[in-house]
C-alpha cells in the first residue's frame, strides 16, 4: 500500500515536471514553435482546397504548390496594401492634431468647472512633487563637482568592425521587416511539407497514440482532422467576410484607409472577447481625428454593433455551432497563456491552438485530460452532479439540478436517469463504508421532499393543461389510456427502497392507476394489508444488491398466500440479463430494472388479451410471404 502511494506521488511529480519543462521549451524555442504552429493551422485550413484540386486530377505536389502560391500571393498583396496604409496613417498623425485639440477643448468647456479646477490643482501639485528630486540631485551634483578635480577623459579608440556577409547585409537592408519575412519563409516550407506528407504524419500519430486500437484511432483521427479543417475554414471565412463588410461600411462612411481597418477587424476577431471591440475602436478613433463632428464615429459604432450581433447570433451557429467547444474560462486562460509565451502571434492563435488541443484530448486516450480541462462539455453526468450535491449536503443546488433536467424531460425520465442512478451510487457507497449515517439520512430526507414537491408541480401543470383544453373537464387525461388496475409498491428494505417505491407509486397515480406505497416492515403485516385492500399487482422494489435475497423471499410469500396475484420484482441496480441470472429460473414474478419498464409491464398485465392478440398477429404476419 505504501509503495503504491509512493508510486502515485512519484508519477504526479513526473507529470508536473514534464508540464513545466514543456512550458519552458515552448518559451525558449518560440522562434521554432511559432512557425510550426502557424504552419499547422495553415495546413488544416488549406487541406480542403488541396483535396479539391486532387479530385480534379491534380497531382499531390502540383495541387499543394498551386494552393500555396495563390494563398501567399493573396496574403502578400493584402499585406503590402496594409503596410502602405499604416505608413500613411503614421505620416498623417500631425495633420490630425489640430482637430483633436479642438475636440478636447470643446470637451473641457462642457465639463464641470469644479472638476476641472480640481484636476488642474492635482496636476500642478504632481509637477511640484516631481521637480523636488531633480532639484536635490542637481544641488548635490554641483557640490560634488566643486570638491572633486576635473577628470581626464581617455581618448576613444575605434576598432575596425569585421566584414559583414550577405545575410547580415540583407537583414540590415530589410530592417524591421527581416524577422517577419524569415518567419513567413519558414511557415511556407513547413506548410508545404505538412500538406505533402499529411498521410505520413497521420500514420505516425496513429502509431504513437493507437496502442493496438488501429481501426478506432484511424477513424477518430480522420474524423478529427476533417472536423478541425472545416472549423478553421469556416472561422477564417466568417472573419474574412466580417472584415470585408466592415471595410465596405467604413468606405461609405468616408473613413480613410479602409483596407487597414478591415484587415485588422478580420485578424483581431480571432482574439476572444476583446478582439472585436479593439478592431472597432481603431476606426472610431480615426473618425474622431479626421471628421469635425461626432456623427461618423457614432455611425461606425452602430455598424459594429449590428455586424457583431448578426455574425455572432445568426451566421456562426449554423456554420460551426453556437460555441467553439471551449469553456469561457479556458478561452481567457488560453489567450493569456499563449500571449505570454509567443506575444501577439500567440494571442491570435490562442483559440485555434486550444481547439486543436481539445480535439486531441477527445480522440487520444493519453490526452483525455485536455478535453476535461479545456472543453465546455459537462464533465459529470446529471446523476453524478445530483449525487455530488447531495454528498455536499447542498439541498438548494441539488433541487436546481433536478428542476433544470425536468424542464426538458418528463418526470419519468428524471426518476429513471437522474434520481434512481444517484440513489444507486449512494447505496453502493453506503455498503462500502463510504457514506456515513448522517449524510445518508440527509439524502433520504432531501430526495423524499423532492419527490413529493415535483409530483405536486407536475400534477398542477397537468391540471392547468386540462383546464386550458376543456375548462369543464374534471377527469384526468393522461397521454396514454388510464390504468384501471391497483398496484401495491412494497420496498424490500427500508431507506432508499422506500424512495423508489414512492416514485413508482407517483408515476402510476399520474397514469390513472390506484397505487399505494408501503413502509418496510414485517412480511406478515404487509401480506395482511395487501390481502385486505385486494390489490391486482404487487411490485417489490430493491435498489440494494445485498437485499435481492430478501426481495425474492417476499415475492415467494406473496405467491404462496395469493396464487392469482400478479407479482413484479424491481431490481434497480442490475441490468435485465444480470438480474435474471442472479435470481435463477425459479423467480416467482416478472423482473424489471427501470421505472419505465415497470410501467410498461403493468400495462401488459392489465391487458393480457390485447398482448396475446398482438403477438398472434405478429406471428401471422411473419409467416405470410409476399406474392
């Protein structure tokens, strides 16, 4: 036991060390990893176009070269135009100064006089405080210069610089454009080889992650690659269209340099949450600087709101879903993480890279934790969430989970899919000493109250629907025909078995049957009550796997005392085949494993003639051969 704990602690330490080393490697090798990440995104983005050319009888290499040449020619033209307009904006900043000064003065004249005076006072005080250290340092410098003799300055000696090579001369010629052009060349080379050798890269990934599951991993990675390519392509087209429409709107407003602002809008929209507002703020600032009034800036802000709301709520959901599959917190953390590692490039690539990691975590078992940490899918099933809140003794949130599930599902589905599995988990923990008596008592009381309240709410809603349909009708009108049968729901033992019996009684009552749930007690007392009230069917409930023997004993006693009584045995912790194997061939009644199964079985017991007729008709139809 001690060795296993030491091994577990050692493995966790190794994982932590590997994680830290990976982050350090991503930061230290960013000059290599940034081109690889860009090339990976471009490879997924351009794969559909390469596949289209291959279907048109292009070879692999000609198709890849054609797509890359066209793509990077278009990117080069756009980049050249954006660079020229950016230079023009920088050159014209001095021309906009007078207009900005006029607007600032107008704002000051309309501001509160007391606030302006207070601001001027604070500014004057800040200037006086800032000038004190300079005066003190200058006085000390003068005093020191008067005491020390004048220093003799050595004559500098110039050393001849070594001769430069062609690469250095080219970098000096290009200036600040040298590094982006180097990255662009590396990205083109990586993208070229990724597109040409994409099957080889896929096979290597399958070899690393498959571990004998060749068929499953092949299908999973093929599906993941197609979905990721489609998502990135759709996102690129949506953002490019967004930038184009934004640029067209700015052109009609009269804002200069619309290509620059349109490209910024398309690129910054890859940045989650803050990208679009920043893209809108830049042309708004330009409009404030260029135009004398405020009307153009207000128009641009209105265009941004309409365009953003339309794209986010109308265009994106049918194309690639209402969300990216990433949780909101993960989007923010990913943006900060990649921006800290790789700067602006990492900020733009944060969402595509995180989507790639989630896809890997979804299809590669060793990376499953990535989907859990970054994805927005619920990591716990509804029954697990419900049980977890009961363990935490959080009655309010447990009820909220049940009520939220009931909004989209029926009460029968809620009992079968959420509450019954949660009770099963609680019973398992109780028998393994993982659940104390206080928590178990809290669970019992909370679920009991929840069952009663939900039953009343559902009955009130059903009554309201009946009144709306026929105000004069007082008779229940369930979706199915009302059950004209009486059922006794008897728990095999106390505790959770009583809760299941109460749920079944409630569902039967809503279906129109005369049903009653009993408390767990001596078999003789239950037999006397059942015989006195003349029930047609008895359903014995057992959610505990250790109480199966007692449930079978109760069924045999009922069969011996009333041979004509219909008996149903509900084993809620087993599957149907497992329950029959557990009880053996001598079971004195029908076996059900879910509440919906129990309801269907009771309907069959109510109308045995119809069931027999249906079976005969099905046999006759199966024996009839078509002409």
